[in-house]
C-alpha cells in the first residue's frame, strides 16, 4: 500500500471515529407493569416492548460502575405516557466501550426496581418491569456518603 493511501485511510478512519464519538448515545427502552420485576436488555423486536401495559412517569436513574465507591449518575429521565424512555448517557465512549451500569426505576404505587447490565449498543432496548406495590424512595447518595453519615456518631470525640 502506498504511503499516501495509508494516510488517507487513516484520516478517514479518524473522521469516522470522531463523528461517532460526538453522536450522543441514548439508552432507549420501556417501563412496563408485570408480576416479576426486573431489568433486561432485549431486541427492539421483543413483543413485550409493545404488548405490555406501559407505566408513565417512572423516574429513571442510570449509574455508571455501581460497585465503585465513586460511582456516578450518568443519566436521568422520566418515562413517557406509554412507558417509553430515552436517557441521554453522559459517559465517555457510551455505546462503543463496555460500561457496567445500574438502571433504577421508581414511581409511586410501584415497588422500585433496579438492574445491572453492560451498556448495550444502539440496536438494543431495555425492558424495565415494575410490580404494583408499596413504593419507597431509593437513596441517591453514594455509598461513601451513606457510610460516612452512619459512622459520624462514632467519629465524634
């Protein structure tokens, strides 16, 4: 291969990578009501995405690296009137690199639901199934903040 062709191919490759890196990644899916709560990554053609009863106004929170002490929330949103959602994900390489995330859904009148998975490619959807029941709020503080607050009485002189 001639050096000139190699340079052109390299520049085209960098341009493609640059354009896809700048395209905002969105995690798409639907919150539905069911008897078995959970979070699943599914194909866009999964019939449950269209068939099940959608849950509107569910608060969604996406956390990057949920096992780390310094985990961070990289996406927030609310499901639409049919239960569908599209969360913008504020993480470098989202949709290209492998990121472990936790998605939490909560709404009054439903038990909160959370699930962990690897951030899927753009050709996948997330199906969040919530169960009707007593809702409780999910603590949004980091693990470190929770631990420090619990330890405070023991740290006093």
